[in-house]
């Protein structure tokens, strides 16, 4: 089953670049050892670069920044393929940002 992991954290940069790289290497190696496939992943630019679009009553409303004012912003995503939700939870709990941020797991819609 495919799951998207939405990686959320505050943008203060609690981890240094070297620590982030080491954490992601260890996380990737863990997934490989479990047979979990990392299909795609990407880091997103800062939420200050976001554009929010709404369409209401035929009018397009555009605003700068994220949709919600929250402490944690989506900083990236990972698309994984694994056996079930339990395995996705295990993998998400080992992501380097899970220790101080939030990892939201969403099943991918596959009709």
C-alpha cells in the first residue's frame, strides 16, 4: 500500500544540516532493511514562499503564505510503499523530524 508522509516542523531549523543528512541516511537505511520502498521525497521551500488559492463564487482568491497560521508547517513529503498502516507508522516514527515535529500519514487514493 502507498502512503504519503507529510513532514511538518517549525521552520526555526533546530537541526543542523549535517544532523539532517545523517538522520535521513539512517532513516533510508532502516526502510531498506524492512523492505519499505521510498518512491519519492522532496523538501519544500519555506512556507513564506507559499501561495494559497481559493475559488469562491466564480472569484479566485490568492494570498501569500500558508493556508493556516500554525507553529508547524509542511516542510516536505515522502511517498512510501509498505505492507500496511502499522508499518507506515513505524517508518514515520523513525523519521528524523518525528522527534520534534509531526509526521502526518495519508493513504494514497488508488481506485
